[in-house]
C-alpha cells in the first residue's frame, strides 16, 4: 500500500502558521499523515491544535550540527533543512511526500497532487504563468533572481532518482542556502531552476488553482464557483500561498506593492480575512514573539546576520573548533571575529568582522577606498558610530575596534574624530591639527549622514539609486576622512506627472561673505535680513518661513530671500508674501531650516554665506529632549528662534547659543464658507483634522481623532468628520486603514492630496471645529489658523500649542505621558510624548455639536488671541527690537575687529 504524508517546517514563532496549514489540509484530507519539522528547540507544550507529528531538527542527522545551524539566518536555516526532512520521511517508509510552506492554506483534497505523482517523480509549480508588465514589484527580473519555481510547494515520489536528487540538493544547501542575489542564490529555491533539466520525470504544474499568491494574482481571477467554493480562472482553488501576509496589516503582502486588502478581488479579501482569523485562533499573538533557539550565543549576545555570513564565508568547514553552542565555542568565535585577518595585523581596528562588512557593502567601499591604509581609521570610526544601528552589531563586536582606536596608535578627540597620529614609516593618517580644525564640520556632516540613513525608505520612491548612492558617498567622505573631497555631481530624478521630487545637491553658490574689514560699516546699511529656507514648500516649515516674511513686511524690514530646495520632499508651489526685497545681502541670516538639514544647507549654499554674518536658525522639535545627534548643527549658528516655549525649553537645555521664543504669525484672508464644495450639509456640525504623513502621522494622530469622533457620535447624528491628509501615497497601510474607516462610517470623509492655500482656507472656513489630538507639536499651526478663522478648537493640552490654546479660548484634552516603544520617524524609542484622553475628546466634540453658545464663545476668544498675540502687527514690534539688538551686537563685533586690525573706529 502506498504511504503518503505532507510536512512543513517552522520555528516556534511560526507555530500558528503550521497549525493553520495542517488544519486546512485535514479539513479535506483527514487521513493524510502530517508532520511539522521544528527548526528550533522542541515545542514546549502540545495542545489540541497541534494535529501533527513533530520532528526535531536535532533528529535529522545534519552534518556538523553546530556549524550548520550557526551559519544560516532563521529564513535560510528553515529552508536549508528541507531535503534532510524529505530524506527522513523517505526513511520512515513514505512513498509520496508533499511539502507545503507554513503560510499556505489548502482549500480542497490533495487528490490532484497525488494523481500527478502517479506519472511524475517530482512536481513543481512555476512562479509565473503570464507576464508582469505593470511596473509594480515584484518584477519579472525579481522573480528570475529568486527562482523560476516556488519552493513553497514540492511533491516527490520516492524513487532512486528522487533519492539521488535529495542527496544532490543536500550538497548544495550544506553551505549555499543563502539569500545572496548578486551571486545568483536565493535559499533552497534558486537551485531548483536546474532540476527540470537534470532530472527525469519532473512535472511543471500550470493549473491556475495551484499555489495562487501575490506574484501571480494579477493573472489569476479568484472567484466563487456555482458550488460556493473558490476558483482561480474557473478551476478549483487547491491552495493559496499567503506569503508575506500579516493579520491586521492592510498591505496584502510585505514582499510587494501591487495589492492591498482593499484592491484585491472581493473573494481574495474574504479568503485573507478568514485566514487571518484562523491564524489568530491558532496562537498568532502568543507564538509570533517566541524566542528562536539559534538567535543568541550562550551568554545571550544576539547573533547578527553579518556574523553568520562572516563565519560561513571565511572559516574553513573542516577546520576544528569547539561546539559553537557552548561557552568555549562562543569565546573562540569572538576571538576569531574580533581579531584582524593575518594580512591586516598592522591595522588592529580592521577586524575580520569589520572587513566582512566592508566587503559586503559597496557604499563603504566607495567612501573608504583605501581601507587598509589612509582611510582605515575613518572607516573604523564610522563602524563604531553606525554599525550598531545599521547592522545590529552588539557591543561585543564593536568594543574591540573602539579599544584599538584608543591605543597608542590613535586617539579620539572631543568631537569624536579619530586623530590619525603617524606611528612610523608607512602608517598614513590625517594630521591631528587638520582633524581638530575640521571637527565641527565633520560632526555636522555626521548628523546629516545619520538623518539621511534614517530617511532612506521615505526618499527611495522619490530619488534615483545613483542620487542616493552619491549623497551617501559624499557625506561619509566628508564626515570621516577627507576634507578636500569634492562632492561629485548628483543625478536629479526626472520629474513625472507633477509628482514630488527631491532636488539634487547643487554646487555651492558663491554668495559674498560679509567682510567687516572691507570698509562697509554695519550701521551704515539698512537694517535688513536674509531669509533662507524652503520658502515655497507646502508644509509647516514652509509656512513658518512665509509667516516670518509677513512679520518682516509688517515691521518694514528690508529682506533678501534665498529659496533653498534641497532636503525637503514637499511640493514647492506656494506663493511668497509681497515683501520689500533687496538685491543685496544683509549682515543677518535667518535660516528657516531645521537642525537636521543645517549641514545640507551649509554644503549646498556654501561657507561664504555664513562667514562674517550673524546666523539665526529657526528650529522646531516636538519632544522634550532634543536629539544629541543634531548637536553639531549649533556650531553653525549664533542664535536659535523657537516657535514655542515648549521648543525653547527643549533646545535651550542643550544649546550653547541663545534660544529665543518667536511664534509663528497667523493672518487669515477674507474667505467665505463653501460647505457644498466639501460635501457638507447646512444642518451638519463639521469637524476637521489635518496632517501630512511626512510629518509623522503617529505624532499627528488622525486615527485618534476618528476614534474619538465615533465614540462621541455612535448613533448616526448629523455630524461630519473631515480628515485632510497629505502625501498618503507614502504610507499605503495608513491609506488603507483610513479608507476602511470611511467605508465603516460614511460620516467620515477623507480628503487626500495637496490643496492650494486658498482652498485650505475655504475648507477651514466651512467647518465648525478643528480637532488636533496630537501626541506632540512644535507649535500647532493648524490650531492657530483655525482660531484665526473663528473656529472652535479641540486640542491635546500639551506641547507647543499651549502657548495660545488655553482654557478660555479652546477645549483642551487631558493626556498621559507615555514612552515610545519603537522608533517612529525621527522620534526614538525611549523618548516621551502625550497620549490624549479620547473619551474626554469625545465629550468635547459632543459639547461643540450641541452648544451653539460654546462655539460662539470660543470663536470670539480665539479671534482675540490671534489678533493680540499671533498677528503680524502684534509681532512686528518684537521683530524690530530683536533685529536692532542683533545689529548692535554686530556693531560691537566690528569695533573689536577694527581695533584688532589697527583700523580707526569712528
């Protein structure tokens, strides 16, 4: 009698997937033997959901078990043991063995697979049975690189040929079951491209109901048949591969950008929702955080992927060493990885692991071309500062490099630069005085490099690969070893269809420096100012710049404007206020550019613009602690202007220069309501919340506003919530969630995309209340503009907005301070922000909707606050006074300069 079984392979964090797969097979094939190979320690407990026999990885007879398991990542190891599992099942007497990936769900009997095995020895399914030509990911090239056949499924009949195939497959996966696309390898899968040509009796199954997944879904129409069962192109759906699917995430698979749950066919969405429910039932929440047996060394030190790769590629398979899963093996491995290769013994900071990282990353090779010579210490300093974040290297691998740099051959300066002290013939380094002289700018470039790395995912859709590589290359060179390095020309991405684009770094403009010894006295010039920044950007930082120009106009201060564009992803279509522009530059620079972009401005605008002038930075930061990574940017400035007392306090705690509170000004134009334009009825109370996803939606919290709205009005009251969200295309998960909210509650309206400024003012004039349940704000421009339009403001009572939203003119929402549990945009885990009380916000919404007198009181008091504190006229006197003070400071500087140079002071 023919014996048949199926199996899958999981580590403990995927146990819920295995349970779900087995249950789906059992539902249609109750007598089929099921096995789960535990690529981990044995599963702790067995319950009714574990309807299978378990095989331990330790029972597969893997060669050199410690080396085999250490060398591979969790993905690689789960795929590498597949042929050994097949061999073990053959040894148990099974004539036919079917493998399913754990994230597969079976929707019918496996009889068609068994029928194929009646005439074939191996059955495979291709990734593609039609073209992928829509420009989305994955592309046909990506599929080609990962393998023509999907090894989420394979079925084998036990024969001499298949046993020979399994032995051949084992030989390939012994050392080369890796994700290494440049070498043409992708785990166990890529090797199978050779099998149809090498082995007899290989069947390629093209039935559209087999192995349906995100990579072939655009040419497989999934629907319901007449019997109510799912079909694909009219054929019964046998099994669906939910690769990259996660319950609760709207993106259909993390490995693609072609589909969300909202854009797949309704039947596919139903299947996915049912699959998500099955995963939840089978322990999704408890299993997914289970520890992995081979993730850490014996003392708990995390094993990064780079460590595994270095060991696999550089240590001979047959060379002896202690068992790597013992303390002795760990000590041996650390010593080996943290020692230099024999050819690098004169450069102890270039450890084996450091060199392995260098070989792996082309950006490091480009930035530090002579890593064994004059660029070696710069690379080591980069590694100390960034390898922990970028490569997840624990201190156990970084501390030896730090100690090597701190030995007699090098020292670390106060700015964090390794001072290259020549120690003998052939030891090339950058002189100490050069390092010290350039330390401040090196620090600034390091700040920009760190910020650019953090934003790499956000700017990827907006820039070319060549542009990103050149920017990274230039920043690393400038930051770590080569002051004379000239930034190479950058490739500007082509603008397309009016979409966003990031400008490339231009060559620095030769702005004239302010020369205090050139015979032109500061006090002889009109007391003007240069306003430099993202003046036309349709964003908060751009509006701050235009706010400043309006105040300068009210104060009758002459202005020279420089519209800087580099480093800001917002659209640049705003009109600038009409101010008294001068053709010449003044002695004061006002940079409407935040701290993280100051080094970009310095590099793009040129040092001459800064020289001899009084440089002011307009900086906002939304959390109580200003990031240490941006501290070098202070070195470029004489003074900081902060938009709120909250920002002022955060900046002043770390600033070596004065920090002055200078709020944004607000001036509403004369606009009238146009409710019909926005789909509002006259008898509805309309609430508005606004944010731009480039400003981090978790901070702005539009989903919190939607939840408070639904709590406030659960019974279909005549109310509306308008959510004006910009740049949603960069966060498809948020876009999908908001679309779901709109479907669930038609009273919620999503306004996507950019609105011209007059349209925004009309929108503000058309609603009854503005709601901001933010977790942190630097100033709160939307709230101030709502007040200027006479609208009732509901706002979290914390951070920058409390300067002008007070109990008498707004409805403040209580909050509790919480710690960030993960990095969110520029806000790092461990920092703090506010979590607003949604029940209190809901009560405020109800009050606004039901109390016309309350709305009128808030309107009157809000308008008074804007007129008395935030209007251009109210701020003009301060502006004149502050600029006069700065010019007096410059005059004193000029006097000291003239006295020092022997010139006559008049």
